[in-house]
C-alpha cells in the first residue's frame, strides 16, 4: 500500500509539471529519471552535470544513501527539487521551508523574509531569527529561535574540488506545547567569492532527520569560471 501511494504521488506530481509547463520541464523530468535512485547511493560526473538541463543536487536524508534531486522549477523565489520517487524539497535562500512525499512533512515556516540566510552576502557575524513552524507530526505553532555565527575561509570539498566558503552556523532553540524543548545546529556553506550556497546540513524539527544538501550544478559552474 505504501508503494502504491508513493507511485500515485509520483505520477500526480509528474503530470502536474508536464501539464503546467513546456517541453523544458519535460526535459527536467528526463534528468530526474536519469539520475535519481531511491535505494542506492549515486555519484554523478562533472560531464553529466554539465549536460543536465536541470540543476542537480546531492541529498542525504538521515542514514539513507546519497540520492540526486533535480530542480523542477522556481516559483516566488522558492526552489522546488524533485526526486524520482516523488519526494519534493522546497527551499528558499537554501533553507528547507516545505517537504512533500515524506512520512512526516514540514508544512509551513513563518517570517521567511527576515531569515538571515537571505542576508548571507552581508557577512553578518551575529544575527537572530524567530519563526513558527507547522509539521505533520501534529505539531502546529511550534516556536523556533535561531542565533547565527559566522566562520570565514573554511574549505569544503565538492566533486573532488576544494572551495573556500563562509560558514554560517545556526543554533536553533525549539519550543512546542506538544513536544517540549529541544536544541540543534544547522550549518550553511556559502562560496566565499560569489556568495552562492554550496552545501547545507539542516534539521527542521526534533522529529525529523538531518538533511544534507550539496549543490552540484552550482559547484561545476564555479569551476568553469
């Protein structure tokens, strides 16, 4: 039954994209079929990344193998990434703001316009951000407060190449009537020169797993410059 629901979700999402847009998005979907495997860790060569019509990312969700997702489209500054098995991650300024197709999804995040990640290129060393989230854990109106700090000139590896980054460390304090209090740390690595996000490690709630995202297409484009 679970497999049937997932297949139905995949078909529904794909039909929506195909009916809503042009052959460009159909090309995106072909890339998704080509690069994503839900049960096997995958690697994609730089040459294949260059040939891809859609931007590609590596995603590691908890202990699962690394998978690839493709950018389906951008809407209202939100990036909608799709996997072959119908999971969608929606990000804004690199932050996960909604998920579709997981067992327990993030539904809503408030006050995105004041998220310090939108101001990453300003290189603010200390900033604070408060918001409210809703999740499918039955957790509605949980309060989150984040304090940010910055480390300059940290090196990371993407596609066997080193990049100098600005590392933003987000210390999150969570408070919910249903689940009480919790704390965790999110991390975002922005390219030192261009300000583009190259990698992130983030958790959206105490009940969710940590999601690591690596931006393959962005990294390859930077290497070509």
